[in-house]
């Protein structure tokens, strides 16, 4: 089990483990606050923000090169029994309509999240997951074409993530689990929690992928981000359009028309007016009669 933590995605990060394609790896994670928030009396403004969104790793995948795609099968996510949810300063559309900052400690009992006097069914997910960017170091709190803090609540058990490899070894890392998080993470946090994640790592050689792609039981998603929502939507849509054209043999116009008829976009992260970029996923259904959008066993 890997227990070392970093706060940036970087080609300069020293790998804590070397693995081969097909290996299964277990990651022990802290919550997004690096376990610094210990009680409801403690506000997030009291923590060291240089230690937010820690990622466990990185892992060096042997034989991976720039231009490959890393395949991440998420086999299991186990979360702890107490999480934290908090408002953040000037974050989200309602930040000026609440009574200041607040921290809540949330218990998970008998597979139920207890929020005040109601129960929520847990949906454990991975907020931060990705590989090293080619050049600049990127904080774990930010998203990008390398993955990072995408906060996509579809990154759950039994899903599969495809990540474009930018550097030799890929340098894969993950963290920022949530016991539950709604699309958009409207107040800036979900139920932040530590836990363990088990993944299987594999490679596809020489596949040109611009943005992370997520495969669930019934849907293909491309996940993209930008400071401007319109650009994030365009990037995610372009990635799906390209995959459809290549897999189905359609031109880009027919692919575009099909996406409008059968596809949809969803907001992974949209807690403006903070400076956090918009993160968008565009999805289309998996069609059993057609080739897979990404050819993989």
C-alpha cells in the first residue's frame, strides 16, 4: 500500500513505486484538507492551504512513454467513517447568502451518510486523479489535460479512466476522495474523506488522446477544463467527436449531429465565483452494435 503524498503533478516528482502494466496498486489517501480539520469548531481558514488536495504517489509505470494512454481500472474505493464538509471563502453562487463559514463533521453508519436528520446513500468517488504534465508543475487542486482535480462524480468503482501520458513513466497519482459529492460541488466541498483506492494499471501504445476519457457501464465521457466554461465544453465535445469519427467511420458533421441527438454535457466542477476553472464532461451512450470509442480489451 502506498502512503506517500505530494501536492503537485510534476515530472520532477520522485516516484514512490515502480509497477508493470497489469499490476494492481492500493493507494492510502488523506482527505482534501490533509486531515487538518479536526472538529466542527475549526474553520477552513485556519488550515495550511499549501497542503490541500494531497495526492498519493506518484507511481512510475514501466514501458510508458509520451504519446501512450494510461488505462486505470478503479477496482475498489473504501472510505473512512467520518468526513468533513465546509463552506469556503467567496466560493459558489450562494457564498453571500449564508451565515459565514461553517464546518460539519459527517458520520457514515451502516452504509448511510447521516446529514442532520436525513440519510444519504454514499457514492464514493475520486476527485484528484491523473499523471504528470509534460512541462510545468500543476497544483493538485487544479484540473487540466493531465487529469488532476477534475472532481467528476462518475469516477467511481468499476469505472475506467484513460489518461494521455506526457512523460516517461506517466507518474500516476490520486487522492481527494468524497463519500458523496453533487455535480458542480456548489459550495466548494463535498463530503471530504480519507480512504483506500485499489486500481489496475495498463497501457495503450501510441493513442492520440488530448483529454481524459472516462468509461462507465453505459457511457463514454470526455472531461475537459478551462477558465471559461464555453472552452471547457468545446474541448470535451471535440474529444468525443474525434473518438466517434474514428470508431464509427463518420465524418465530423454526422458525429456532431449525433452528439446533439444522443449526447449530453454535465458540470463536474462549477463553484464560481472562485478562481477555480470550470470542469465539464460530455457523454454519449455506449452502443453494443458499434465499435468501442477506445479500442481496449
